[in-house]
């Protein structure tokens, strides 16, 4: 018989170069008010700064566990480490930039739990974007939220905010070969589907702030496209689930198109990036940029977080 876990519900937060004390104070208060055992696990994923205030906060509170890794291993490895470390029946994974503004958030999440499965929620976005972060805001608000709840909950899985039952972890984990930004969440969702692990998308959002500035979001976009090439090489059986890979596959059948796009790319990249860094960049230009990059410039590279 398996040992009884220390907590019925635990919050697991991977932390990198950031001290989310406001989030943790809110979480601690809400979790302590629940009528069952709760805990918090904080994994400092090799931050270059000491995060001494966070460590002091953790040591001063009952049921809060803190560990600092000696090196940065990336989001996928940090989530896997937390899954192995957290001694809880249900574990809520939450990114360190999250903002919770609902007074009964964890009580509602607990009510939505799925035994033997995973529950996840969307990101929330303000009515208007912050100056300099318009592109990330537009993609999130007009693409991600418009498609929630998703028709394909496995393929649309997001790892920034999800509740998992402890029974899933011997069966699945996050792919640590994807070291840059992007698509480790999608692979995890597809792994859940392959193991027939139940999943549910619930309308219980969290804010993630500050949003990436436009130049950083473009950099992360390129990293995610490089990761698509890595997925194509390492997980070919799942390529059909990625729309951009399917679009590229169709376009590559047109004779000479890739060569022409390659000739256009150096000048086209500068023009498109200038347009995408403007406050009113259209999403069709973002889609065109991604397709161009994937066709002629993306590589199967690994990058640190």
C-alpha cells in the first residue's frame, strides 16, 4: 500500500530570478483556510541572484519547502523535479509570474479536481496592453482566450497553471530535451492523451505579468519554432498535431518555393520585425513571420532558459 502523502493539496512553483512574495502570501493565506492539509514547494531553478527574501519567507512558514538548484535546468526539468519532490495527493503547478485575484481561487480549483487526471486553466489579460508588450497581449487575448475552452484540450494544454493528481507522474513527464521556450506544454498534453489520462480545461484564469516586451516575445517565438524542428526530429509521430509543421510540409511540396523564401528572408525579416515591434502589429503579419522563419531559418537547437 502506498504511503499517505503529507498533503492533500500542494502548490508547486518553479522560481527563476524572481521573488513572487505577493503571490505566495495570497496563496499561503488561502491554502491555510482550506479544511485539509496543504503545503507549498518552491524550487529555485539556479537563479544567479540569491533570492534571500524568498528563502527567508519560506523558512518562516509552516508547510513551506524551499530548495535551490545549483544550475538552471529550464522549465521542463524544474516541473519534473517538483513533481518528484512534492508529497501531495494533488499538486497545483503555477508559474512564478502569476497573479491570483480571486479570494477563493484554490477552493474553486480543489472543487474542479480530477482524480487520476489533470485540470488546467487559461491566462487572463487586461482590457488594454501595457506599452511595449502589445504583441504578446494581442496573441494571448485574441488567439488563446478566443479558443478557450479548446476543442482539443490535450493539444491546447498550458503548463503555466494546472492541477495534477499524483497518479499521473509515473506515466508522464515534461520533455527536458526542449530547453528553450515553447511547446514543452503541448508535448506534455499529447503524452497525457497517449496514456489516456483524463484532462479538463476549466475557466479559472490567472494573470501572468509583466507580459514579455515585444523584442523578447519575438525572440521566444523564434525559440519555439526551433523547438518545432526538434520535435520533428525526436517526436515524428506527433508532427501531425502541429499546424505550422503541417503547413510547412504542404509548402515544401511546391518546387522552388523554399529557395525563393530563402532569398527573400534577409530583407523580409527586417521589414516584418519592424512591423511586429510596432504597437498595432496585425496578427496576420505574426503568422507570416512564423511561417517564413520555420521554412528557412529554424534549427533544432537547444537553448537555456
